[in-house]
C-alpha cells in the first residue's frame, strides 16, 4: 500500500494546509473561551446561591467544608469545588452582585478573578483592572504586576495642560497616556545617573519600558534627529501611540524640574507635529520625565506652553519586601508578554 506521504501533492497544498490549521486553532480558541465563560458563570451562580443561603441561615465554615466534600463526591471530575474555591465563589458573587455575563470580569479566567479578589478592595478598582486585563489580554502574572505597581493610581496622574491645548474628549484620552510617577525599578539602577545612561537603560530594556509606559505605545527611536535649516536637534525618545494615533515625545531629565525644560519640550513637540504628523494623526503630545518636581512650578510652566505636554517624575524605589515577594520573576513577566496558544491560560486557576 502506498504511504500517503509519498503521494505527489497538488500545487497550493501547503497554503491549504496552513489555512485549515488556522481554522482549527481559531475554533479551539473560541471553544475554550466558551467553556471558560460557562465556568465563570457557574462559579458566580454557585457563589450567589451560597451567599443568599448564608445570609438567611448563617452557615459556618463547617457547613462550607461539608458542602465542598459532597459536591466533589458527586462531581469527582471537577477540580474547582474545593472548600477554598467555594469561599472565592461567594466572594465573587458579593463583589459583583449583578450577573456577570456582559461584564468584563465574566471574560476573565478564574485565576485572574481570584487575584482581583485577593489584592483589591474597591469595586471601582476591581472593575478597572478587570476591564484592562480583558482589553489587553493580560496574563495572571501581568495583572498581578500591574496591581502591585499601582498602575491605576499612577495612570493619568501627571500634571498637564491637555485640557487647555486639546479639544474635549481628546484631552481626556491624552491624559491617560501620562503616568506619575513612572516606576523604573526594573532597570536595576540606584543613586544619581546621567541622562544618557538612563536613556540607554530604558532602550536596552525596551520590552519592560513599553510595559511601564502602558498599552498602545510603539517605539519609534532614540536621539531622533531633526535638521532645522542647518541647526541639529535630537529628541531623546520618540514613540507612537497606536490606539490614539499620535506621536508622543519623551524628554528625560535626571534632576529636579526646571521651567526651561518645558520650553525645550514645547519646541520638540511642535517640531515633531510639523515634520512627522500626518493629517489623519491626532496632535502630538510631550511628556517630560524628571527626577523630582514641584507641581506648582510645573503648572506655571505648562500654563503658557502652546504644545500639549505633561510632566511626570520617575522612581527606582523597590516595593516593600512582602509585595516584592508576591511579584512574578522577570522570566515569568517576559514569557507572559509572548504569544502562546491560550488553552491553559483560558482555564487558568480553575483548580
């Protein structure tokens, strides 16, 4: 009998095979997402039922233990019916009292939801991180890192003149681009460093730098050269924000903010806006990142600037020892940013 592998293949076979493989992968991902959504809905429903009965009958922990044992005896193939998981389900229903089908949290794996329950108290904070994790596809390790680094509190916190220089909703969008302070602890630096050394460190660790800047940033270049009628100028770091379709000029200063820094950044933003911006791009914005700043001096300086700009500080400070221990190591963070087929990730934490 002739082996099928020995047959002469028709032209275009490899392309056909690749297309079919793609269809199978997409179907598998969709099926896993459906399974995950059904699992999360089940966990929420169990938690809601337990919560309602406990409020009426005042169950104790022993009843929860017996309930877990009985459920596992009935459904031995299910790995998510432990006593601790039942408590998480009850907390899940308490934290999101409305049905979660149309909410961002309903699209997350169970492991993500337990992180939200463990690390956050405010419903608003939980909702923000759940939405961000869903939108940007954060792994559980990345979600943990974002929470521990207080991403929500720092996002949009930099003083700026965006309201004065940009129109309506565009100013609100631009404000979300600028954090304060930026946490550069991943660079492993300490003490005073030269501006060029800071720039070198940020570009050599560009993956971590982009993650700290936030979703949507794409790196364009460093020391980007502009020739203005024979005068040479160099922008420290130039990025393009894909979601907002705008250039973002970043200037680095390792010392305390000085008013003249704003004048220089104002010039660079105007230059990039004139030379690189296209008609379909939104206005270029600038972010000055410095060692320290006096917010009142910053606001005086930005008040007369004609370009949309923000000023933020940076820090190398390490997190407290207990929080540092809870963070994933660098290998996990890098791996989490790389694309892998999400079979395990979609059902992560179901046990």
